[in-house]
């Protein structure tokens, strides 16, 4: 459904989602989004930098964790009588910066990105956060999504759509785009989505994805657009199950290969196969090739003949008159050595 200049089928769906979001506030993005993590006055260089830092921390991280990391940074600066700024963060010891953000995803890498970006802003941009997308994406660790959201939140500029994993996932589920990654989704949406919706669509769809259209188990039963959503599992006929995930496909191919090599494995007759999250059978392909379990070594006292041999071999111990002949002892000793 790309290139929608002459097709408004998407609009009622988006309007319904936006209305649902207005009636159900309280998503993490509504209370702890990156635009709310800056404490400096709007329009100041400190505010612009704090917005950028929050966005850099938010990648692959829940909003609550990002918010806590930002609070740690603000507290660190306050303890030294300062405000979180470009110059302050650039001068922070790496170990202390890492300790402040240690709970976010990829924290070690983000520590290096934050330090490198801060120093680059000081050296290349006179200590001011760049206000163009071309300059922003030159900063280490800053991609198009962070760049466009920084421009929107910190500068009030609208040069593109901020597309994260939620916007990417939901746009594909609804059939609005058919893309492989968020950057592809951004480019596709910008070809037909009216520009007056570019600023709001991120927050609308992110909150919707955090609370209803979840990544693994979307709540289709309570979704306001379930009737029009092509990905709604409840609408699919019984003869058309949901498409298996890539991991399920790999297991199926591996199972098929093993079946051709071993006639003992039967995928169709497995009665105790578990179900994956997407409904695909999980087959233990390696089970048929495992060697039978080894019998455990006998526990308990050694045989009487071996005990007698051991007593005879112990220095200083008197020989027992009941010992067997020498040739018998030799045979028993060889058995024990195996």
C-alpha cells in the first residue's frame, strides 16, 4: 500500500489508532519519552544536548530504563554543581559515565559514543548540537531516527519522520509499507504520509505499540482496528495459519535434511512436539542421533575376589589363607584394571 496519493484507505485506520491513544494515555512514551527527560529550559544549548543524549540512550532500551539513566546523569552533574551539558559530559571519566548508564542496552558502546559525540560537538560544532540532519548523523552513534527526533523535539524542525522499531513494525503489520528495516519504513512513509502528520506519528504509534500492538503477542481482541488489520490472526481462515517465523523455517529445513538421512525420524508422526510462539512445531531433530545413555558404573562394594587381591597387595598386611591360586588372582586383577 505504498504511494497512497490516490488511496485514503490508511486514514480511517490511523484516525482510529490516534483516537484510541487519546482515550488511553499512560504509555511509557507519554510519561518517560525522550522529550521529557531534559531539565534545562527549552531552546537552550543544554536542553538540545540533553534531548540528544536521551535519544542516544533510548536505542534498544525501555523508556523507564532510559529515564533512570538520564536521572543518574543529571544527579551526577548536580553533585558537582553543574548542569548536564556538552562540556560537562565530555569531561566525565569514562568509568563514571558508564556507571550512570550501566542499565541501558549496549551501555559500553553507548558510553564511548556519548564521549566521542560530545568531543566532536565541542571540536567541530563550537559546542552546539547540530541543527541539520546531515550534520547530526555524523555524530558517533546517531542515526536517522535519532537525528529527526532531535530536530523535532529540540529545534522544532520537521525534516523527516522519526521511525523506530514500533513505527516500523506497526506500519508493516497494517500493510502500509513492505520494508525490511526502520530506515526503509521512514523513506516509504515519507512518500505518501501528509507532512502535517510527520511529527505526531512517532508518539502515536510508539504508545500504541507499547500497550496494545505488542511485538510478540499483540492484543488483537481489543484492538480498535482489528477488523481492518491484515495481520489480525483472528481474521485468518483455518486453512491459512500465520506465517512461521524465520527461526521456525530454519528448524523445518534442518528437520527435512535430517529426515532424508535417517529413516528413524518422522516429523509428521511426532505426537509430543511442542509448539513455538507462532504455532510452528518444534522438533528435536538431534534426538534421533544421540547415542543411547551409557550404563552407570556399578556402585557398592567390590566383588569379594577383588577385595582379597587388594588386601594381598597392601604392604604390611598378612595374607589371607583363603586367597585363590595365583593364576586366578591374575585374571581377577586384569578385570579390575579395565
